[in-house]
C-alpha cells in the first residue's frame, strides 16, 4: 500500500462513529447491513450517518450495493489488512 491511500484509510477510521460502523460491517460479513439498520443500531440520524458512510466509501474501506430500496454496505477488510502490513512491516 502506498502512503497516500494509507493516510486516507487512517483518516477514515480515525473517528469513533466511523470505526464503530466499520467494525459492525466486519461482523456482518458478506451479507452487509442496510444503512437504516446501521442508523438504528448506533442511534444516529440517517443524514449524519450518510456523511460518515461517504467518507468510508471514499477511503475504500467499505462498498455499497443497492438492493431494492435499500443501500447495503459491506466492509472491505483487505484495505485495512494492507494498512496493517504497511505499519508493521514497512
């Protein structure tokens, strides 16, 4: 992983809400979670959550899929694994 994507990944996860959402999505696995479900679980207004999800998407640590009327979000742990390798192995 190059330095610029590493900084983007770190910045995206360096917020308590975004880190919480990312960890929830990791636990959800391949099924992912709908934005509404995430919002309900963390008790955050959907518009505010949407801003956090956009940051996670831009950093490449989550992806989204439209399923009917819902947006489903999934973690992309390979990006965080690559970051971990960069930090530990150089």
